[in-house]
C-alpha cells in the first residue's frame, strides 16, 4: 500500500473519531431536562399528597379548573440547611388558571400547606440524592 493511501486512511480514521466524539457530546448537551412532577392544587387537597423527586428535579403545581376557592403553596418546613425558604412559596393566591414550578436542590423532606386551608391541604415532597 502506498504511503499516500496509508496517510489518507489514518486521516480518515482520525476524522471519523473526532466526528463521533463531537456528535456524542452534542447529543449529551442537547438532552432535555426531565419533565417536572405534577401536583394538582384542588379545592381542599393537593393531589397527590406526597411525592418523591431526585435532587435537581422540579415540581409543577397546577391549579384545577374546577376550584371555587383561592389557594396558595407555602413551605411550612424544609430540610436543615435549606437556604431561602421563602423561595419555595407562591407569592400570590389563585382560584384557577395558575401554575407554579420549583426545582429542588437540597435533599430532604419538604412540607407544604395552603395557608388559607392549612389543616386540609398538606403535601410532602421528599428529595433524594
């Protein structure tokens, strides 16, 4: 085999390897974030009442279109070491057509309530490592 063909073959192998590595990293970079877990805010209960997520995952609260009363989501108790507990609470109340999403980065147990209906509306979010 001539030296020229040998060099072209090697060059082709290097180019294919580089292209494959670039394609793999580009595909990994474009991987979509996991879909958030859904909690429905219903009149007098959160559905479900308890969920488990992995660190870095999100929860999305969706107010039911059937609600007749206003509700909010308020963090009553979080894991030790949690910073900015207020950021885990909605700023306003709503009856319907509202959503709120939060991402959980600190493992532990989070206990949420609706401040308007605190004895009925409770939710526990467990965040695993």
